[in-house]
C-alpha cells in the first residue's frame, strides 16, 4: 500500500444530501449525518449565467434546507452498510448519530432532544 499522507482523495461521492458530522463507531464503521437532501436548484451549478443572478436575488429565492432526517452508515472501504431516513421530517435537520448499546442516538439542529432508535445488528 502506498503512503497517501497529506494527499487528497475522494472517499465517498454522489452523496444524497449535504453532509454534516461524521462519527466513528468502532469496528471500522462510521455514521454520516445529512443536514438536508440535495435540492433541485443544484442542477443550475454547471450554468453560472443562470445560477449567479438567482443567488444575487437573496434569501427570497434561495432554497431552504428540507427537514428530513438522514444518516448513512459505511465502512472504511466506502461500502454503504445502511441508510436511515425520516421522510416525514419529524427529526428536522440531522447533525449526527452515535451508536451505543444496540441503539442509535440521533442529534438534530435546534431541537432540545435527540432521537433514540433501535439498531438491528
């Protein structure tokens, strides 16, 4: 194996949302939280002549985050092991996940609580 220290490389790409916190879980697995799923206006990114005027108009036309809790578990080889989603938005903006005792503790932005979900092995 070559030494890759100090070099950048893509580990996970084409993610389904905007990544938040990454939590190591032990055993070589990780949970990655997503603040929001990808939004349709992202399709304008390759077209600056459309994108720039829209962003200059300000927050009235900029898309707001979609409140849908999303977490992805993957291993050190970038294999996705499972994804969890809350399409009803009860969790809001998901910021992190940490497993302990067979449960996943899900942290959210702006909530005075966290969710605790059972995890199947």
